C-alpha cells in the first residue's frame, strides 16, 4: 500500500470538458467541474480551458473546495518555432503556475503532432524525428527544464499518442539525450498501453526520474477499432478508447507497488478523456477514487 503522506491524488478536468474538442462537455461549467472533483474525494487538479485566467479568482474558487493546482499542459514547438518564441510562452506559463502554487509543468512537443488532426490515422502517420531534429529537440527541452527551475518548478515531459515522443524507444532516446537534472518524465499509463508499449518496463527504467503520474486506463476493443478502421486519435477519444483506472484493461496494482517501492512523492492524476454525455464524469471520478483507495490504499 502506498504512503498517503507522500502522495497527492488529483484528477484532470478533461473528463468534464475537452480542450481539443470543445463540444465534449461544452455545457459543463468550471464550477460544476471543480465541485464534482472535490465531492469525489480529490485534492488537486490540472488546468483546463474553462479555468479563470485571473490568479486571485482561480485560487479563491479552488480554496473553498479544498483543491490545489498540480500541473499544467504546455505545448512546445521546439522543432518548428524559434526558441525565443517558445521560451516567452513557457516563461508566462511558469509565472502563472508559480502564482497559483503549482510545482510541475507538463511539456509535450506539438511540432508535427497528429493528435489533433481529425482525419489522420493515429497508428499510421506519426512523425519520426531525424538525428538533427532529435538534437534540436533535446537541447531545447533541456533549456526549458533549466528555465523552469528559475520559477521553482519541475519540468516533466508528457509522452503522448500521435507526437514525436510516443514509443518506449522514443522515451528512451529523450531520456538519454536530455539533461537528467532538469528534464523529468510525466509517466502516463494509458498512452503507453494505447500504442502497445510495455508501461511497466518504462516505469521500472525511469521510476527515479518520474516526477508526475497520469493514471489513465484503456478499452482495448476500441483501440483495435481505431487501428483496424484507420481512425484518428480524437475519433478514438469520442468512441471511448480511454477510461478511468479500474474500468479498463490496465492492472494498476504493480504500477502502485513500483512507485511505492521507489519512494515516489508527489501527484498522481486520474486522467480519462471521454464524452461526458456518455460517461458521466462525476460517476467515473468516484469509481476511480474508490478503485485507487482499494488498490493503492490512499
């Protein structure tokens, strides 16, 4: 069983309102989202597109619900934009996160990403970097990690379906070629399982360099449909490829055991983008919370 003194448990707002497909949960307000997070038993969350941009307003609305900000997604374009532009955007995000008391930022390289392309088969059209691009990417990521330190924030990298860092071998190369003192891993069970990679292997290799965890489950029959019918990542989301822990195919017990044995401290975030009209987000948040309590003891 995990040590509840070391672990903070949160949930991402994407189950309520989807940033990439705003019609999913378009009718759900920020207030409903964070209220249901708190009622379901979570102590933190990540930032979604409906969250107040004003620091004071955001903190006030979270404080009365007993919630903290754990992390924020950051889309980097190291390969296709000037580093100066990326750095400016990154610093603004770090400033905001510091102001709201967060200690993590989750970076995902979106240059050449197909995750948001509605008509692009996610299993066939993923971009693969050449050696020159790898060097530019790794050097830029290391620089961003160092910048994050200036704000008291740890930078984690979010491997993700349809992006330049998706597979275990790509994660290996990123971890080998970046600054180990400033670049850490955001470990996501669902994205590794989705593309058929060994999520336990990745966890064991990098557990000491993992600084943020996404607990995401999968429905293999939907993923098979995505592959067989050459569907996009977003089409898979609409069909229900992802779900919360305890509702899909992933056994999270060994994940929790490995993290605990390594002395992991920090946030674990339930994350499962689904259509809230089909999968009631409050119901799924509660079921995930019970599964984690039963399985991890927290």
